[in-house]
C-alpha cells in the first residue's frame, strides 16, 4: 500500500484538527479535513490575545492555514458536515453533506480523528444571573467578540465589568460537577486585556479558587492582579438585579464573611465547557464509549487513541487550552502515522 | 466561642453534629464548596449574627453549643433562597429547622423567646385545628408575650381588608393531622 491509498478523515477544522492535518500532510499522507462552518479555526479563531504570553491566536490560525494550503495531499472540505459513519474492513465509510450546496456523498477512509471541539453551557439556566434577559450579561465567547471591538476602538469599553467564574462548572445542582479547567486562565486574560486597552475600567473577577497550574500560569494571574489591577473577589455571585441601567451584583466576600454589592455595566459569564451534541451523535454511530457528559475518551496510556483507527484531539475530549489542543492534534497525527506504517 | 482569635484545633473527623445532620436529614455538609453563594443571596443576611455559609462552617467545626444559641436560627425567614442557589444542593433551611427544634428541646439560650413562642402557638393551633385561625393565634401570642396590643393596628388594617377573620373553621378531616404529629413526637423521642 502506498501513502495515496490510505486516507485519514479529520472531523472538525479547529486548532486541533488543523494541527493533525498539517502534520499528516507534511508527512505526505492523504488527509480530508471536514469543517462544518465556512471558515477554519473554530473557537480559537474567535479569541483575542492568549495566556500566558499575550500572543495572538488569530495570527496563529492564519499561519497554520497558509501552511496547510501548500500541502498537496490535504483536502479541506469547508461547509461540510459528516452525517454518517460506518465501519468496514480496514476502515470506515463516511457520509458527508455540503451545507451550502446540499450536495452529499460518501468516501472511504482508513482512520478517523474526532476534532469536533466543545461549546459553552447555556447560562440561562441561572435565572439569578439574567443571561438571555439582560442584554449586558454575556458569556465568555460572546465577550471575545466585544474584546475585538474594544481593541479596534469600534465601541467604548464600559466603566466597570464583572467576570463570574464557575457558571455551570462545579455545580451539582444546575450544572456539572467538573471544573472546566480553562476559565480561570482565559478570565484572567480577558480582564487583563480590558485593563490594557482601558486602564480606568474597573474589573472584578469573582472566583472560588483560581486554578493556575501550568507553566507561567500563576505568574500570569499574579501579573493581572498586581500590575493590571484587576480586583479578584473570593465569592460566588448570587444575584444580579437591574438598577438604573447598571447591574447590581450581590455576593459574599468569603474572606471577611460579609455580604456585599457591586454595581457594574457588563457581566461576563465563564460558562462551563460542554461537549457538542454532534460529537455524541457521531460517537453513537460507531458505538464509541463516551463519559457521562458526552466527551469522547481515549484509552488509558494514550492521550488521543479512542480505539483501533479512531482518535481524538482537542475539546471534544474535555476542556483544553489552545496549546494543549495543538499538542493533542500532533499526537493524533503521530498515532495515525504509526498506524498507516504498520498497515503498509 | 469562635468570636475570639484564640488558636483552636479543628477535628480532622466529621464533627458529631455534622454526622447527626447527615444521618437524621440525609444532608452532607462535606459537599459545601465554601463559595458563599448562599450568603450572597440571603434575604436577611444583614440581620444575621452568623450568615448561612458560616453556619455550615460551624457545623463542620462541631460548634454545637454555638449553633443552638444562634440568633440567626430565629431571624431566618426560611425563604429557601440559599438552597435554591447552592451549587451543591445543601438544604440549609432544613438544617436551620433541625437546629431550631434541637434548641427548643434543649431549652438552650434562645435569643428570641417571642419567636420561639410564636412557633409553639402556631404548631399547637395546627395540631388541634388542622389549620391556623389567625385572629385567635394572634390573641394567644399577645397574651403569651404579655403585650395585648402588639400589632393591633396592623391587625385592624388586615381585618378591614377582609384578610383576617374572627373565626376559621377546623379542617374537615382532623384525623389526618394527628398521625403526623404522633409520628413527629415519636421521632423526637428517638433523637
């Protein structure tokens, strides 16, 4: 078998899928990269600045995309949804539909990579926070869009912003028991970036604990607190009420044990990271095991192998930082390379 | 007492009162994340000596005597906001009820004797009649606190608006009420 006879299908063109496609393509393997949206980049393409070094994620996506275009063995199918997956000997048949033209078809592949990403928990479950009711209560991905406009001075930065962490995470009664892992760091980044653009804007971050376990993460959060002067408040907000166009946040400062209020213009909810329903649907077509929440799970000992010929990378496995997604994307490419060389 | 900053040594094990609450009510205070969402939402935190999060902490620390003499036990409105907001679903109002009953039975240093009286009179009314007759209950309460005209002007307003009646009939089937109280007093005997 030559490299042209083996093809890998990557489902999802976010940063993880892009990385897998790049590494396999650089190795000369045939790759089909299916992306549901019209553009590649997924969630990372929506972000402004990054932790722990304030680098530009959109630039990163651009560089990777340009590199991808130089690779002759990589086929990118934008607007393309994978609607069916079937096992066959030595691989799979994948059914696809072009969302723009409504054309559909199927193709044989010898390896599958799930790179379907994650989405955010619907915070309207919390009536007390007013998401979906008050227009100036947004989730963190919606806030990234605002950040872009603040950066370009397209709109004014508000006078005060409150960031709520653990919205749907670490909540066994209305959300999920798990910690969504990335919110502590991206919230620090968001608040820090606001202070860079507009030093006079008051930023409050409401936290239970801040979790900064990564290289340079702790230093990053300390920099945001100490140099950028973001106010960290230890307590989970309990109530948001509208008061003269402002939003009044009620909370307890749990370090002193006193109920308090803060009046802000905008509230950003760091909603829990949840799996996409599409991921679960695709996993079911192949009878793959997922965890209780619908994240796909690799076998013990491999960061990315779900089973023979099926791999994962990025947020479809669990909440992950962009750099971690890239690492998993590369690991999936290594696994596919090993598999294809074994079968050859 | 916990108000002082004398150095204490916390128990490493589940405190006796935490264990009783877990066994009697099925509520495990170990689930508490210490986030303070209960206190942040509390309708009457401003009037509390100890706020809900701190009360849970007292349970964890096993400060039983302190818990029974809490002012907050008697000023809590039982509005249920704390349990509604709690990310761990800890039923704080149920714990407050439990502590109130324990304080009442232990005849401990209750800071709001009037409120305790009110509960007594209200419950005996329900026991005997199956429902509350507000007017009679208020008269009994005023007699008990030796202030015959307490809230009288407010009562007059309610009466004129038809919100208050002189007599309310007993519930039709009083026989269904009594077993409830019997069961409760049997439970009390065990505790």
